[in-house]
C-alpha cells in the first residue's frame, strides 16, 4: 500500500499535484491497469517529492514519473495485488441486494479492465490518453512524437484489438 | 449491454468508442484534479511510451536559465572592458566641459581617458567579438556564444640593475 498523506504538502507540491496528478495517474494506469494502484503510485510519488531533502530536482515531472513507475514495479514484484481487496468483486458479497443492471455494469467494467490489460502497452497508452485524459489526436501525437494521422490509426487498431479480446472472453454487444 | 457468452465480438468501432468513454468515466478516480485544473499545455511534454524517460524539453528551461546566468556574467565583463574611443559620443573628447576649457581641459580629459582606457594614447583598443562553443553543464550540450576577443601583450621586464 502506498503512503497516504500524513502531513500537509508544501504549496509547491500541492500546485504540482493539481497540474500533474491526473496525467501521471493515466501513465501509471497504462503500466498497471489498476485504478487504485495507479492512484497509490501518484500519492507515493508526490509524498516522496514532499519529503525529498537531497539536491534540488530540475525536472520534477520526470522525477515523479520515474518514482511512480519504480514503485509500481516493486509493488508488482511483491505480488501484493492478490492481497488487495478488488472493488469490482464487492458486488458479489450480496448479489441479491444489487439490481441486475448494476451487476451487469460492474461485470462489464471488470471485463473491459481485463481486456485493456491484455493489450500491448502502446495500444493501451493511446486508449488511455484519448479516453481517460480526453486528449486530441494532435496532442497525443505531440506527446508521442507521431503525426495525428498515425495516432488515429493506432487508436483504430487498439479499439479493434480490444473488441477481439472482449469477443474471445465471451463479452458481446447487444 | 453484454452477456458472458463465448463467440466473436459484435462490437463495432463506434461501440468500442462509446464503451471506453463510459469505462473511463467511472475508472478515473474522482479524487484526482479535474482536467480543467491541469496546466494548459498548448504543447504537452513529450512522453516516452511506457518505459521511456521523461521529456528533455522539461529540462530545457532550467538549463537555459543557467546558461543565461553564465552569458550575463560574461557580457557584464565585456561591458566593463575598455570601449573603443570611436564609440563614445564626440570621440575621445566627449565632455563639453573639456572642449570649453581648451588645452588644459583636454589634457585632463586625456588623463581621465588614460585611467579608464590605458591604450587610448597609443590608439584605439579594438574590441572584436568571436564565436565560441561553450559547454553547458545543465543540458550537456555545446552552445554558441559571442565573447570579446582579448589580446594580451606580454612584455618582458628587465630586472638588470647594472645601470643604476
């Protein structure tokens, strides 16, 4: 589990959090495909930034990205995922208490999550940047150093592959 | 919308598009700052794809600030160097007071000039600028700069006291 805030961050760290946290979450999500773990990575990175007393950091964004990714790698290595409570399974505690629509939606959410995790990282990356960050093809292209047309092709290919994976898992669209 | 049933996917591209929009609407934690609170990057920093390093562009501002400090220091030194007499308004005798006072004033002005511009009596000091490549430790790159080209003439000192 990542460190949770035990003390107030500095104004600078707070400001950086407001401007960078969402994007960092998206990039961590690409890596782990787990919304809570990605959020933990964001918290961990900013907490370490706040507590950091060494040499001044020139590129804080790159530093945060590196710290978060390293933390995710370590977390995966420790295999703590199995010990985490999986929100998507909570509805199974008492299925009878949940309306069928909610159960169905939760199941679909879980299936999409698994399908995303089965994609190649570069396919997942463009999907996350488009649908989680709502970035345009121009903006994604600038970030990935490719043309907008190439971004559109990658998005189309990633969606097609996602559909194939969902189909293979028996998820159908009605 | 879905049934868990083995078979080929019936999701069209549009269906997947709608599915993903809805998925991430619920997937992105509500505790994160909203998209509108993020810095309005007209030109977002370049990402590496998963596993690549952060953007070098982000380091550039700090590097250029450091380089500017170096350039500023060097330029301030250049300013303090003797200026060619021709650049001064009115040439060597810039002061209107000196012109009014005639020869005495002129001598005084020359004396003043000689203190500030020791080579003035022997002719104008040329100030040439030359391009040099300077290593910027912040960015690790060679940067072209204009620096004054100084020529220092060294004259041997005769310590022979035999004439005394």
